[in-house]
C-alpha cells in the first residue's frame, strides 16, 4: 500500500482517504489522516493494519494504543 502526504495535489492522491484515532488512556490521543491506494486484493482489515503499522513506526509509544476511530472511504466526491 502506498501512503501519500496530506498535501499532495488531487492527481497524486491515493484512491482512498483514511482517518485513524489512537488513544493511550490517561496519556495521549492522536488523530491522523491521509490517502492511500490499497492493492487490488486488499481487504479493509489489511489497510487498517498497514496504516496502524505506518503510524506506530513513527510513534512507537502508540503500539499499545486503543483504536477509537477508523474510517476508509473512496477519495472522490
């Protein structure tokens, strides 16, 4: 799965837009968002795990965080 920066022009954005909120109760909560183009055979669960892993790689303390919110939608109007 390719993740792209949030500021990419529409022509360079992924096929889907995602939002993920992680919470470490009593410590911190963080919401992240971006775009992604999942593999043709990827499931929603595959994408969720890939995004979560991507975020935890940058923020290892969030590895044990609870998922509060996850959304994955086609990136079109």
